[in-house]
């Protein structure tokens, strides 16, 4: 990533409130557990799509297209490998937006921090899914050959650089969701905004 400071700053948005609440022994009232759970479920759904995507591509895309490589004589020529990865990235980003929407709608406080934690959890699992889909590609010989067999590709900087891509793109799309839910909550009934009123426990 060209700007690691940005990635650190984004994760501090949820880490600092979480640590502050833990020091006050009020962590149970924060939405971070929900953010981890829903972000994890969304991330696992992305990993499942990583398994299915190569089989769908093999069934739908002709082998001649799957074998095609980039044309060095043409600028930014799309080819199967790039399109396939971008489709998977789009799935991961969309999963983040849906997960963030669910978490923010369920939260009454620290919505921005919970949204970032949700997106980060889904993004991390999406990177794991990228390793999975690359491995499945090799196993089913998506390009017609498999010189490496079912051996997973190495976990290197190229793969890890997808984490900030997932996270930043997901958060950019999730910002309108957070704002919309916050505005709807602010304009709701008073007992919805301030919690249950005294004398209404029954």
C-alpha cells in the first residue's frame, strides 16, 4: 500500500473507542461484538463465493477467453485474470456495505467505529478468500493447465495489498449508509433516540 498511515488511521477509528470502553469496563455495552460477528459472517460468505466463482467461470467463460493474456501492444487491455479478480473484489466490497448497513442499523452508539470494525473484519476474510479462489483456480485448471497443481500461491505483499483495497473501497461505499442510518435514527421518535423512558419497563 502506498500510504500505510491511512490504513493505520482507519483501524484506529474502532481500536481507540474499543480500548477506552474496555478500560472503563463498559465493553459489553458497545457494538463491537456485533460488528465482529456480522463482519465475520459477511466475510465467510465472501470466502464461500471464492470457492464457487471459479466453477461458475469455468462453466460460463470459454476456454479460449480464459487462456487469453494481456496484450502488451494495447494500453490497459482487460483479460480474464484481471476481470476475475475484479469480480471477486466487487463481491467483497458489496458484502462489506451490506454488513455495515446491518451493524449500523442495530447500533445506537459508536456507529462510525462499529462500521470500520465491521468493514475491516469482512475485508480481512475477503483476502483469505482471495487465496482460496486462486487455489481453486489451480485445482480445476481454470486456464486449461495447472503447472503448480493444487498448491496455494504464496502469501506475499501482492496478496496482502488487497486488504487496504477491500477496506478503503468498502468504507467509501459504506459512508452514505452510515450517514443515512444516523439521520434516520436522529429523526426517529424520542424514545428511540434516547432509549426507554423511565416508568416504561413493563
